[in-house]
C-alpha cells in the first residue's frame, strides 16, 4: 500500500519552485500527510521517526522529547494557520504526555508504546521512577533537557485554547527542575535526576543545551502569558548559561564543560556547534525584544560574528549551509550538515533581514533545506555531506520543531508567506 507521504512526495514542487511554493506544499500537503502516517494508535502520540520509505521505526518506544516538541510545533502552527489539522495534532501530543508523568512533577525520558495510560500510572513508585515501560536503560530517568520542552509545549498549547489552564502542570514541572534537577553548588542544571554529585569525575559533562532550552521555554511562557515571573526566570537562566558556557575569547558558546567546571581536553573542549551559536543569538535577540532591554545584544552580536566568519560553507552544492561543528580557533570543521543547524541559521538571517544580504541568505538557505533534505524523498532526511549525499536518512519527528520555527520566523520578518 502506498503511504500518504509517498503520495505527497509525488506532488512536490518543481526544481524551479519558489520558497513560497515549497512552504505551501509543506504546510498544506506534507504535514497533514505526516500526521496521519506518524500517529501512534490508541492516543499515544506520534512515532519518533520514519524510515526512508516513510514507515515508522522503533515502534515499541516513544520519547518525551518527540511528544513535547510536537505539542509545541503544532500548537505554534495552529496560532499561525486556520487549518484544523494542526490543532488536532497538538491535541494528540498533549494527550500522550500523562504517559510520561512521574510522581514528583517531572516526566520520564521514554515509555513503551504497548503500555496504556493506566498501566503507566500503576507502575509508578514513590521515588518517582516509572519502570518496565521500555527496554532501554535510563528511560525511567527525568532529564532536565526534556522538561524544557514540556514547559514550551504546554505554555503554547494553553495560549491556543483560552478555556484550558495548564498552570499547575507547568509549575509542577518547573518545581521539579528547581528541586530535583539543579545543582545546589552552582545552580547549573543536572543532566538527570539520578546525578547526586555533579562534580564527581565520572558524572556526565555539564551541558549548555538544557540551559538554552529552558531559557527558550521561559521566554515562550512569558510571551504566551505575559506573566513577569517568566521573564525573570528567563533572565536568570540566561545569566547562568552565559556565566559558565560563554567563551569570551572566541565569542562562542561552549557545548560541554568538565564536571569540575574546567575545559574538556582536546577537541571536545574546542568544539562549537554552529546551530547552537545561532540558536543562542536568536534567543538573546528575542529577550531584548520582549523585555525592551538591550543588555543581551552584545552577546548575540558576538555569536553571530563567530558563526558568520567560520560557520558556513562557501563553495559547492551546500554553499551557504551551516557546518555541524567548527573549532573555536578555526583550526578544523566538520564538513557534514545536519538539518537542524540550517533552520537555526535561517532564524538568525531572518532577525537581520532588514539587510538585503541576510534576506537573500535566508531565502537561499530555506530553498537549500527543501531541495537537499526533502526533494525526491518519501519523507525527509536528517544529514548530508558536502556533496549532498545522505549520511542519515531517517526522518526524526522532533526536527519538525526546528523547521516550523524557521518558517514562522521568516514569515514574521516578511521574507515569505505562511498561509
């Protein structure tokens, strides 16, 4: 049987299509088909990924990250579109969240899709862990990174439906972050709830990513609710993130630092992901807009300068594309191209689109995304090399969050339309 996405792929825009035509196809044809193809039966959300033939994979396991990101993605799209598909899809993701809930206000990393909601609740223990729900080690843990997207999604969903009040759920999740997932010594987020002493040598390195996304979630919650507490929370998370992860020497964001807060040795210590430089810059600019204060712009400008100088390919089929990573001293780069850094780069071009150069770059990069990651594909792919050859062919559901934000940011800046 031909899948809905295969039918959609046969109707893709031509090689000469404009950005507007590709976005119309993506929102009007691709996404509605994807919702049908990727939905898990029995109200359990969406599959985490589809293979090269648009068939679900890892059907036994569902992650919180995918469901929370999709809750945000479709709620956000529903704000921008009257198509009922997006509101209905957001509802599917929202109804899946209780499957992941633990008894202390947090949400576990993953569950088995063969377990019902009542089963999930029945296997919860007083320590907040949910077990026998999946076969992978650590799925019962509560990760700080994942909680950020719960807040991001719930705040956006609540704003979409005025008669829905998610305050208790959101505040419970925030409380879990503060009480169970924050290092009392530094105020940095812990990777997960089983980390007891983050300074011990064999604990995971400290990561900037959870701090960035909690910063994002707090900014979104402020924009959705206009409650000042969320702007205060965003500011504190931004201060904490920059205190430990901003490298003033290069004007870049460090990915990881050692448990003792020192630099990681060798290449790990100098590795910078271009997408995260762009993402932080976009968030810093966003805070400046929401708060009316300009004290974050200096950091944003430094990050944008770092990325502009060494973060993009200048030749070949991937010209204008963001590298996966570069070194802080510009001595090496990873000449591979994941989908998500391209979308973060589009967002930074969009916020500078008053400049004709950045408006042109945003449009060119959006076309590159559709042509290299979608054109001729049954679904889409995740990574290519410098020649455009696929390196990672699965379509990850969580990546729709990145692409949809890039589309809506470009539309907000007047670079293209979103019907």
